[in-house]
C-alpha cells in the first residue's frame, strides 16, 4: 500500500518522495489513519519499525490544517524522549518530513548550554521535542508553558521508566491540558507501562506490529561462550573480518565502554565510546563519526544507545549480556532495521549464563552457538552461583582486562576468520 492511500497531504507526500519513501511500514500503515482521526493510541513496536514517522507525519498534517502563529514558550505539540540522542533524532524527523510546511520546531535536552534552546523557545515553536529533566528545568524557569499543548507523544515509554523518569513524566503530564491528543509508544509491555498508559490515554486504540518481546526476524543471532578475560581477544578477532563494516558494541557499564574503546583504539580499530559521562559534544561527535563511516565501531551503554538511528549497522555485538532481558530486544534492534538483514553476536561468560537463559525465555528463541577458538565449556555449562555475577563487594574487573597480555594472546594475523560455524 503506498502512502497516497493514507490520505497524506501533498507537502508531506513531496517530502516522503524526496527522501525516497513510497511504502509505509506496518506501524505507519496502522497508526497514521487512527492519529489523523484524532484517536489516542498506544503503539507497541520494536525499534527500527518506523514508529517515529508514524506519529510525526500525522501530527504535522493535523497542525498544518489549522495554521497558528506559535506564542513564545507555548508549543502546540510536545514529544517526550528518554535520551538526548533520541530527542535530536525525532526533531530531525520533524524537519525532514515538514520541510515543505511552514512551522517551527526545536529540541531541548541537558548536557549543553540552555541559551540557544531558550532563544528558540522565545521565538515560538510549533513542535517541541524534550527530555524530561531539561523540560522541567525550563518549565521551572518560566521558559516553557504546556497549557497550549494539543498533541502529546510519549516515546519509548518503557525505557523512560527504566531510566527512572516516572515521577518526571507525571509532573509534566499534570501540566498538560486535559483536552489533548495523546500518543504512547513502547517496545515492550509491562504492568507498569500499562498503568502509565491508562493514566495518559483516553479510550486508546492499541496497535502492536510484532509480538511482545520477540526479536526482529531479519536479525541473525549467535552466542559465543567465552571467559571474561578472553572477550577482548574474541572481539578483536571478529572485527578483523571484512563483513563487520559498521558495528555497535554494547557494554553494561560506562567504565567498561571506555576500556573496550581503548583496547580497540590501541589495536588501530576506528572506534569511540558513547555513554552518560561523555559531554554532549563528545557524544555528538562520536555519533557523527559512526554515521559517516569514519568510525567502524561505536561502543555504547544501553541508555546512551537510545536514539542511535543509524542505517546499515551490519552487526550488534553484546560484549556484556544485559542484566534485563528486554534490553536485549532493544539492543539487537539496532541492526536489521526496516527489514534489512543484520547480525547480532553475544558474548556469554559463566557469570552471565543466567542472563542468557532469561533472554531465551523472553524471546522464545534458542540462540545458535558459534564454535570459536576461545570457546569456554565452563561458561556454557555454568549453573547455580557460578551462573550469576558475584556480589558487588566481591565483584571486580578481570585483572587482564585491557592489558597488553590479552592482546598478545589474541588472534594470529591470518586470512582465516577467528570464528567458524
């Protein structure tokens, strides 16, 4: 079904054509008609399914049907996003799809000077994309007032709760007018998400484009059982293979992300790390380098990865398995986007074995094991106390992590791949 069948107006059609889009994704095909009718909606959709356009297009269309001059500090549409990167990405989508419309937009988020954001608000904006913390700050200072909001979108609500923004979201919602059009998006559903949706939405239409907690079908998933002190060598061996062209590596902690990026840099692999302790300028530069292809590898934590919407990510590598199974779904959804093929490799040490069991239980998938030179039978068969991380008191980073001795024991320089089926 082409976009024309969704009653999209000519200026939006022109933008879609210019960007090379002719056919809506399932979430777009199902959501846009309901949003154009003014119905509240709860959308359950994995990352990479096109959900941003599913709300940006109809919100732009409905705003353009009633032209208004935005008053300073009084946005007509508010989109809440959990991270800076996602907020910037959504704001760019408004710019892209609304390029032939007359409207003003901006994004506000922390980590940067608020001056330019305040100046943009003072000129008046139709659409405001914001992270909760910076929005509340500017509301407290009187630069933003929400009583004129006609359209409210809460994006990636599940991650919003995971990051501890529940109270902030409630404060923001309490400042919104009762009469508004509300849209709610999440990748997974939980009792907490359901409760939040019930508070925000009125007689919502529910759209679910894929079964909850299932992984993207186009992503090939493989597991590598490996001891913690061999993860560096395994990663370096994999990255020597030419088909790993643009790789997103996930770690559980910011400190580990920096260490992995340092190991890669020392081995002349074009890489950088992105996480919450980095300045906004550093994060922007790293993401820009990854998008442009200047960097082969971007090492990220779960929180920082929200909003990394980069085309043609060939591989996601879980250097550390996430301690929440739902995060695995978010992570591997960064490859195989919009139906393209992708590959997800996951490293599993003995103390992560229970994490793997939870992931396979949630996704109803038995992930295929890969044979490789660093295979650990201990990791594969770990049970009981050995299959979960040590307590915080006794936990420590493996002594050899990041040390030169690890690299000397890494893969030999050879044309043969480090891994085989």
